[in-house]
C-alpha cells in the first residue's frame, strides 16, 4: 500500500516534480561543467608551475654553488686580476650573469660586468634575509645599453650575484606565477615569507603544505577560497624551501571561458528540458491502466460482489457466484476493461489468486460457523 500511495502522489504532482527535476539537472550540469573548467585551469597552472619550478630549482642550485665557491676561493679585492678570475668562474654557470663586490657598508665597489665603479653604488634594503643570512633583491633595476633591466640579486658576505634577467622575467613576470614564498629550514614550519608577487599583497594567502619545503620532488595542490571566490594552486620548488603560488579569481576564469560557459548554459537548459519531458512522459505512463494493472491484481484492490445461488428444490441459498471488480483509488474498474490487459500480460494466475483470497476472507467472516448438511458452493467469475 505504501508504494501505491507514493506512486499515486507522484502522479498527482508530476508537473511540479518535472519542473524541479529540470532545475536540478540543469544546476547539476552547470556544476559539473564548472568543476571541469576549474580542473582545466588547475591543470594549466600545474603545468606552468612545473616548468617554473624546474627552472627556479636550477637557479637556486647554481646560486648555492657559486656562493660556496666564492666564499672558499675568492677574495673581496676589486683588482683586475680578481675580476678576471670571477669572469672565468661565470663561464661555468648558466644562469649567473655577474658578480659584484661590496664594501663593509653594503655598497657595490665593482662588478664583473662594469669593472670598478667610479662611485660606489649603495644597495637598498633587501627584500628578504633568510636564515643563512643570504640577502635577496627580487626587483633590482640595472642600467644596460640605454635600457633598464629588472633583475634578481643574491648577496652573501662581500659578494652579490646577478641572475639572468630573462629567467626572472620569463619565469615570474611573464607567466601565470603570481607569488614566490620562502619557508626556510631554520624557521618554524608555516611562517612563510613573501619574496615576490605580481599582484596585490592583501589578496595573497601563504602556501598551506609547507611540509614539502625541502622535498626532493615537486608537489602540487589546490583549493577553493569560497569566501573570496578564488582558485589557489601552489607547489614547492624541490630542495629549496621555496613555494610558487597562483591565484585565479572566478571572475577572470569566467571571462576567459566565456564561450564555453555560454555553451554550458545552453547544454544545462537543454538537459533540464529533456529531463523534464522524459520524466513527464514516464509519470504520465504511470497513470495508464496498462502500467498499473500488475499492482491492481492484488487482494487489496479487489472488490467482490456476491450473487446468491438458490436451490430451486428447497428454496435455500446453496452458494454464491463471485463477481470481480478492481478498485483504483475512488474508481471502480469493470472486467471488460481489465481482462484483455490481464490476458495480454499473462496475469490471469495473479488475478485468480487475489480474487480467491479476497472472497474466501470475506465469506469466512460473513458466513456462520455451522456444520451444513450440504457444502456451500462458491463460483468465481
């Protein structure tokens, strides 16, 4: 009975059900499509960060190597002999373009690219000093051939080295990398320092998986900032303590994928309409007698009408003929409508069983419990 009631209520409210199903399917299509767009954007950023991480890892390794070599094998004299030795050293490195020598006040006295400077060049305060006392300048302007190059400098002791400006520009400024963070070995995990960013600092969030700061492999992660409406993708740079972060607000993703979202919206509308039509067709079919006939061939849907059989010799009731009807809610269905369907679906045995069970139950409750001389006969029709 419970399933019949549920089906009946579904049929009664099928228009509302179809409408809500259409809306739900449309929203589901939009959600799945949006997740696919975010996954595509994440895959793009992971690819960008993979290339950037590899290059920055090589730069960091060369920087460590040359600082160690300078500390062990070179003095801080600005003699031509010392500068020539430094120029020869640079031939062994791919990303290091110049070495400068500082005085105790932190002013550059000479460099391999400019020789001895006429006037010592004071350096600004570094962007970062890490736990090993390495000074970092991420946006240092250098004049060269009537143009100004923005380079990265790394200083330790009396030496400061300049990284190839193309590496800095291509890897950071001209790519989809938005921030570079440092979480050094000697500092407490989680206290990351921002080294460089190409966007506004107030919108930035530090990397979350700082346990990978000195991992030998590059790990990628992403999460949604639902409050600010941003996709954040990050990764570590192997063996460096450095992290790359990319921040994409949903508005820029929508603008970038405008045509795809337009097609997705159209697909959502069509999917919703198709779902509503199919569900309406299904529910309308559930209202047909052909669909419900198997449920109606049950004792609770049988209505028995009893026609007495009279013995003409004695004038007594000797039995009865059971006439079957089906009850479908408030409607009584006569045999001429259901017998053809029952025979077509081969449900005769189910109907016979239901009528017999219903009739015997009602007769046993209605007839007196006495021993009759002749048996009471029941005929099913």
